[in-house]
RNA sequence: GCGCCCUUAGCUCAACCGGAUAGAGCAACUGCCUUCUAAGCAGUAGGUUGGAGGUUCGAGUCCUCCAGGGCGCGCCA
């Protein structure tokens, strides 16, 4: 690749510098020169709205100020057009050469222009939370998809990321199950289960799946039964035998299923920890908080008050020990902060959890800060997400009204994908293994893209028929566009059907001059927006900005593909430049999809 | 009762720090497969951004009130 260094500024940032300097030259704040992509593409490529804001400061008419700025910018070699529109908008176009040079910088940058803002800092992300002994269900889908996406984005931006599954293995539900095994005399049988034997594990999980709803119902009806479960919970937490032994066995058996589910989804965790892992940190932590007079007795429980005088809402204390001596999730969550800070020294801890737990995390963060169990420079962030609803607008359920298992949901998506693949007749020449692989990638892309294109914080309607229709703004559409580029490049490089090395092509193509013309311009401008979209997504922990960007890029490419000759272009320089644009589009699209946890098949 | 969130096209959703004519997808309608994958492209139609005030040169976005919906509020997670 021709020599150019790291790219540190996006196109709009560079233009903001230029226009900002023009404002400075008129003794106006440089930040008024902020340039953004025009929302009137029919009028201009970029716009600056600063002249209108400057009117007050300068005591002049916006159009007069805009006139001054335009005067300063006129003749700038990189701008092909600068003019004023409406009340004082400054409209800008860049030259094709400048745009091409920018793309060249981007192509030469190891991260396609995304700044390495993480600079090696560690961040812990918490996006699992499945309970052991229970099958994973659709409620685990959003945290997994969003959390993994945030992890991938942060890693790309130069953070050292640690995703923790943080399974629920220390609560009352375990007391219910363990007490049931003990009361029915099943202890020896359960403890005799061979954890190397898949069949025995599956049998146990099946048994637990049937058992749990029954016990939960029994505890609800019968206070004595509930007491028994709560007592067992305390015994587990005191690591008494055989209570704790039962828990450990169930936990080990449960992890199998979790790994299988997350593997199907293509969601990765670095740490497979649970609430139980921090148990030994709890007693010293509470002792310390008591010594500091932060933890106090209240109604027989030990709590940390977190209410402030200026609170408008009620703010209950964080409970550390219940009256019966048992710990709650606030306790383990607090101890988990202690553990994470001491083991990993993170700059941030991010919780990707259902929005409904917002209050709990506010209590937790306040307790953590007040109790100084963490350092003040460790940012604790609650990235809450909305509920996944069914087409009726109510929380997603099976037709029968029950909770749908995650594996069933994935299987349904897989069926749809396979069905559509058969209809399309395109996959006919694939063998069964490849067909399955493509169907799986299509199914996961459908599910993930459908989720991630929604704003994280809002509820969304899960409608598999719509997602898997594979038309319009869907994951499969994204894959389709990526695969078309790959196919085109494969043809350009005449390697028959052998898998091509995109990186080699990428270097080859960008080692030549790249020039742009009319039909290439909108795709090129779209490519230049990558790092801005990435930044928006990262800054707010909102992957939908990247999903939206990816769709627009795929769409721009599809237009370009339909309207421009590429392989059939006679002029070798134009053909070469367009191929360079294609390979950069592929790289950016692939990276964008990768950040969303979506993998592209070789063909489809 | 207290508090938080939401209401944008028939449906599902976007709109970065308040900016021009509020954008997509689906559904509907019209074109386009002897150039590279039609799971596609180009186009038409569809809106008083729940309602009423206010701030502002400018409001889907900020403030107040109202209507409708969702969620959370001490020993479950």
C-alpha cells in the first residue's frame, strides 16, 4: 500500500476544521464550523448551520455571516462548491479527488479510520445472566445480541474487552430445586450423575425443566414450602453439604446447555462466572461497610441506604443480608464489582440488562460509590434494553402462552431460512453441509439484524415472518449484498471457485490510482461516513447506528451495482477504480456486520 | 400514591448538539432480468410527528398541562 499514516479525522471532521478556521478568522467560535452530512442531498453533500447560531453572538444577520464565511472558503481547492441557501445554511461539495484521497487514507488505515479511543483500557461487559437449572429462553436474546455487539465494537476501538456471562446460580430458585431433591430423597441419585455423559446431563436438564415450574407454583401456594426453599438457599450460601454439592453439580450440568445456546447464536464470553464465585468476598465486604458505618441494620436486615436528599422518587436501600441471613442479587452484584475491580482493573463496567432493572442498578451504583468498593474512576454504566414483544404488542410468548426456549426460536428461524433457500433455487448446487451453514448464517443474521436495528432502549416487536421474509431492511439482505460483492471480486480475480483472499485484492487495488466520477460518488460518500457511524454507536452504546449505516451502505452499493458497469467497463482505469470501491465496500460492510455479530457466508 | 419511559405513514421502525421539503422497510401501484446473484434496482402514492399552550429566527426534538399505553417502587432475580 502506498505510504500514508493513520487516519485520525473523518471527512466531516476534516471539513469542520476547514470551516471552523473560517469562523475563527471572523472572530467567531470555531465550533460553529461543525459540518455534517447534508439532509438535503439534492442540494449539497455537506452542510454547516453555524451562521445561524452565530447571528446572536455577532449581532448580524445570518446570511451576512454566511456570506463572510463563504467568501473565506471560496477558492479552497478541496471544495468544488460552497454556497448559501435558505436562512443561512452553508452548503458544501467536495471535489472527487479530495473524496478519493480520503478513501485512500481510510483504506490505508488498519481500522478503516475508526480511532483507537480505547487505548488498551479494559472494559468488563455483563450481558448474560441465564439462571442455571433453567432452559435459556427468549428473554436472554437481547442482552446476548446487544452485549456481544458492544463488546465487538469496543474491541475494534482498541479496548481490552471481557464479556462475562455472570450466570444466576446463587438465588432462591436454587434453594427451591435443591430442597426438592432433598425432600424427595434424590440427593444420591443426582450426585451420582456422570458429568462426562451427555445423555445423563440431558436427562437431568429435562427433569429440572419439568420440576421448576411445579416447585415455583408450590412455593407460591404454600408458605411452609417456600420457607423450606429459603432455608435451603441459606444453607447453599453457607456451603453446607449436600446442599452446596447439589448446586455445584447442577451448575456444571447447566453450563453445557448455555454454551450450546450461545454457540448457536455466535455470542462469545470470555468469562464464565456466576454469582456463586464472589461468595467469599461478601463477608469481608459487608464487615468493611459496617465498619465504615455505611451498612446498617434495618428491620432485621443489613442494608446500605442510598437515598439522597434531592431524590424525587423513592429510593429503597440496597439489601445486603435478608432477615434470614441470605444474600440477594444486590449483594452479589456489589461483590462482583469488588472482584472485577481487583482482578481486571477495568476503566468501565457495562451492564446490558433489561430496562426494568434500572432502579436496582441505580441503587447498586450508588452503594458502590458510597461504599467505595470501587474506585471513582471506574465508570459503571447501565445499558438497559427494552422488552421483546410479540406481534400482539405484549411480551413475546409461544402460541400456547408459555415462555419460548431460545433453542426453539433459533430452530424456527433456521427452518424459515432453509425454506427460503430451497425456494430461491440458488443453493441447489451446494452440498448439504454448505446449505446448512448458509441457512444458519442467514437465520442468525435475520434475528440479530432485526434486533440491532432497533434503538436499544425501546421495546420492539419480534415477528419472525417479517424478519425472515428476506426482503428489504433485513439481515439476509445485508448478507446478499456482501455476497454479491464477493462474487464480483472472485470473477475479477479469476480464481474460479477457490476462496479469494480479500486482503490481497484490497492491497492490489488500492496500490493503484483511484479516481471517482458521477456514478461512484454517492457510494464513496457513504463509505466515508463509516467512522462517524461507528463513533455514534460507540459513544451511546447504541449498535443501531451501525446497523442503520450498514443498511445504507448496502443499499448504496446495490444502486451502484445496478447502475454502473464494473467488470464490463471498457476503460481499465475506471474498471480498476470501481473494483477498488467494491473491495472497500466489502471491507466496510464486513466490518460493520462483524460488529453486529453477523457472519457472511461464502455464497448464497 | 410516588417515579421513569413511550405515542412519528395502514403496519414495523429511523431522524447525531433544536435546522431546509420528517426518512426507511413491509403492504399497494408502475416500470426494469441476452452486462457482473431480481433475496435486487428505479419510480408513484401514503404525515396537522397523540392533543393544547409556551420558549426560539427555527421544535418530532426543549418547557408546562391534558389524553392514552408500558414499566418500576424493602428482604424474588
